[in-house]
C-alpha cells in the first residue's frame, strides 16, 4: 500500500509569555502561571543582577505558552488569561515592595512544520555501519557496508515528529540496537519502541530482522507521521504504531527501546521493566551524560535490570540493560 502525503491538523498559534522576576518570587509566580495556562513552563537564570541599597537581587525568566484557537471566544479566553496574569503580578508587586517589579513580555508564535523546512538540507546519510537514512525526495542507491553486506535503507520524511536520525540520541540508540541484532545468537523477534516519534527506531528494528515491532506514541502527529513512514518503507507487515499507554501492554518483548526524556524514563521504569522478556534487553536514550545517566542506571537496577554498557556522543548518552 503506497504512503500518502503526510497530512496534519492546521498549525496552532500560541501566546509566548516571558516574565522576568526576582528569584525570590519565582516559585509563587511559576505556580500561578502553571495553573493559569495548564501547560509546562521553563525557568532560566539571568547572569545579570541588580544591586539596591546594598542588597543584590538575582533574576530569573519564566516562559510559558497559551494556546490560541481560531474560535473568537477562545482568543478572548487567551487574552483574558494574560490580563489575569498582569493583575496577579501587580498584586505581587504590592505584597513584596522590596523586590523589583516583574517585567512581562508577550508575542504570538505560529507553529511551523519543520519537516518542510528541512527539505533544503536533509540529505541521505549513513547513520550506522548497516543503516542509511534518505528522504523521499532523493533517489535510493544500493550501497554496501565495509563487511560487504547491503545496507538497510530507511526512506522517511520527518513531518511534525521528532526523529530524522540527525540527533545524537537517535544515533546512539540505533548503534546499540544494531549491535543487539548483529551479535545475538538468534534474532530478537518481538520489539517495543516507546515514544516512537517519526518511527525511525521501530523501522530500523524491522529492517535489522525483528518479526514484530510495536511503536507507541501519545502525540497524534507522531503516530500519523510514523504510520506514513512505515507504509513508505513497506514495513506495515512487521511494524505497527499505536497511540496506547505502555502500562496497558502485555509483557514478552525481547527488546524495548525508548528515546525520550530522563523524567519520563524514570516514571516508566517499573511498567517498562515488566514488559521485557527474561534475558531481554532495554535500550534507553535521550539522556544527558552525568547525573541523568547515573540516575537511570540506579532506577532501572532496582527493577531487576543489569547495566551492560553505555555509548556517548556530544553531551548525550545511551544505556543498554539486560533483564536478569
């Protein structure tokens, strides 16, 4: 079945809100914004400080986003939220007169399909010794690895989902997966990819020799992008994609791979460990070297997983575990 062009919902618009506050007010203001917007926020420190009456004050920037819908009523709701925020900051200023007044800035940002923008510079490249990634607008070439074997080729367009293979975390995960399929006494049959994004890791496992690969993601755009990439590579008989909670799956996977953030990997440790078959393997990526790496090694060891090795590139690391 040929893949159809990837279609997504209409682009969204957001109000980006940036507030500079005295660091003593950060927790209170951040808590209010989180409740007001119902979304995550970012807090970053400023190098500059203010000295007033022999006291030095440090500042931080709180960044949050409010979704703007095409419906006029929803646009008014977004404007109302910004108005409420300004009123709250005014009250804070009166309650803490010794702190510099919070400074708020807003701008409207339109979501962009970064996959379209990448077409100008996304070209074929060898991501591992046995795997080449190519976009659909380039002609496929049959190439051989140093060992004389034909390289597997994944044709893919990223769309709105993460995972073209350029990021170090994806490359590290693929290197560990390739090693598992190459060095195993027998090919792993059943694989799970948690947080699949574009589907690149799931498709690679299918090409490496897995009989059944399940790819999961909770982002509808990622699910659609992965599904079209799977069809484009004629892997629908091997790889399937779902928007399903990992906690609702049955165990028995010989390999589980997850290239997502440290905090989510930590939260999923128990359900993920329960899904792995005895003597099965776990590949984790999307992890910063150092504290995050050590943290996950401890967390997954508590779930009966033995750390086997790690790979690092730039500031990123990928970890390999085996279930005892």
